[in-house]
C-alpha cells in the first residue's frame, strides 16, 4: 500500500509493531505469529494479564494492562516497551493522585483504554464504585496518574474517549449494561465541557441478531480517518454453551459521532486460536488498544484472549474501512 493511500488523519508512527498478512490468507485482520505477546504468568503473582492498551511515548511505547493476581484482585499495571511486543511490566499496580480531596477512592480496575490527546494521555477503565463505573485519569509520563471524577456511574463500562474535542467539548463512548435492571448492551455517546460534568447523551448502536446479539462495547479510542471515525468494537453472542466475544468495526460521522455511517454486518475476527478458545473465560477476543501509522495505514490492535493473556493483531486501515462499507448492514 502506498503512503498516499492511507486514510488515517494523524501522525506517522514508523516503529509501529507490524507483521505482514500470512501468505495465502485473505483475513482483513490477522494475528501476530508471536501471540500471546504477554503470557498469563509473566509476573510471579499474576493469574492472568490481558485487556490492555498502548500508546507511542518518547520514541518507545507505554502500556496499561489489566492484571488479575492470584488473589483475583483486578488492578491496572503500567508497562514500557521498545517495540510494542516485548513488555516490561511494573509488578506494582498504579496508584492514583486525586485532583480533588473529595474524589471517591478507586476499587480495583480493569480493561483500560489509552487516548492520546494533544500533550496528555487520558485513560479510561472500569472502576469499581458501588458497581462498575467508568474511571478517568490523565498522565504525561505514565508514572503519575491524576485521578478525575468518574465519567459514568454504575452500571457502565467500556468507556473510551475521542482523541480530540468534537466541537468545543470532550467526547466519550460507553456501554451501560445492567440486565437485571432491563438495561441492554448498547453504545452511547456523551460530551463534557470540563471532564467532570458529562451529558448530552446520544444513542450510537445496539446489539443486532447474529454474532453480536447480546451486547456490544467500544474497544480502542476511535481513529480519525477520511471516511469517518473508525471504531473497533466487541460484540457478544449468547449460545447454548455461553458467550462468544468477537471483533467488529464501524464508521461514525466525524462531526456527529453518534451517527453511524457504516457498520459491518460480519465480524472481522473471532476466537479461533487455542489461546483464544481456552482460558479463564473461553471464546473471547476483546480489543482495548490500537496503534496507527498515518504514513502507511498500518494498524496494530491489542486484544485480550480468553480473559487470560494479551495478544496482537494487524490490519490495513483502508482494507478495514472497505470491508466495513462492503459488509454494511
């Protein structure tokens, strides 16, 4: 693919981790031959390491990953990498620095998303506060994490910020979900003038019959492209043997992101490899992070496999966009 063909509106990332599509494959998204890139037991006390995100940082890469320890506490750990594949993980969970004295304490945490926003990195995650809430913090160095107000109250998760303001406000996608209260797994959009007060809620997408009939949720931070915001998301199907988590993609309007321009009727990746089929929660591929190179259109997607280990997949942005448009439902 020539650089001029890249639809990504953003920065070049020449050191993006990358592997060409395997010979003979027609997959629009393909797995790294080095998967799992982080095994479940990389730390002495880890039961599982999965669902995490990465960002370019000072010529290298910074990451945040969910680690469930052998007491099965869910906590977030920072990590660094030279190549985005081999990771040095801090054995101690991150500690938050409150930006106000009356902020509620965090209780565990999982499934972090990193959003690169100008000179800051905003992190959203599922924060325990009388149920699953959307936590929000920012960092400049991946050492000090400044805790902000929760961006969404229970029962809500899968929060992810947009990497720039929409109009003059910050923007967020999230997924309220409380089946016992009759709240289904739809994706919603909200806005904030100050990262403390969120509102102007708009519905984005609902589950639909088929591979994502039960619930859906946004994955990595939406990627700005010439065709719209490229959203990678997970979809869940209920079968007679439990849930299956697969990966889909959609294109949202650049100016009004609650409007879906295209949404793939077919999934783009499903659990097929042994490490995705077998684990603490079988049959799960769960995307949380993505790196993008605007010069080549290359994408590197980080996803959790079977709620056990962290993996990496690759795609070309133009091919993924074309797939979404050709398989539009």
